[in-house]
C-alpha cells in the first residue's frame, strides 16, 4: 500500500511556477533576516550596565560573606536561650543578695526608729511623772504649810 502525497491547497502546475514560488519565499526570508539584523543593530549596548551589576553583586556577596563570618550568625535559638537562662540565673542571684541586704538594712533602720520612738515616749513619760511629782510636792508642801500655820497659830 503506497500512499500518494496529499495535495496541498496550491500545487504548482509546472517547474517554472515552482521555481518562481521558491524564489519569492527565499526573498521573503532574506528580507526577514535583514530586518532582524537591522533590529539587532538598533538594540542598546547593555555591557556597561551588566558590568556594573556584576560588580555590585560581587560586593554584595563579599558583604554577605562578612556577615556570615560573625559569631552571632552561628547562634541557634537553643544557644541563645541557654545563654539567656544562665544570665538570668546570675542576675537573679545578684538581685536576691541586694534585696536581702536592703531588707536587713531596713530592719536595722526600723529598729533604730523604734528605739527613738521608745526613748521619746520614755522621755515624755518621765516629763509627765516629773510634772505630777512636782505638782504633788507643791500641793503637799502647801498643805503642810497650811497645817503648820494653822497649828502654830
């Protein structure tokens, strides 16, 4: 079973027409290629821009490499949490010592203040007793004076 080639929409009737169609297609291709070449010649030269971008990328890579070399970039969340916990334990110990010292100093100060208050009370009480004793002595002396004056008169 041999197949016959399918007929295209237009098959040339003779060789001259076929060559003429071929010549026309080749001239279209040549015009298209020349148009592409002309369009390529009109394109701007990006080589300077590309060189500038390449140098910037190189600088950025160097900068990122310097950042990667920093010790903080090697830290993991676990190491950060561990260091924070150790620091907090240290500071809590220091704070606890400061609070205990402050409480002791406050207790000593309050003791001194209470002592001053008691001393002031005892001074006031002593003044009160002295005042009443003097008043009582004055009245008793006046009474005996009156009794003595009345008895000897």
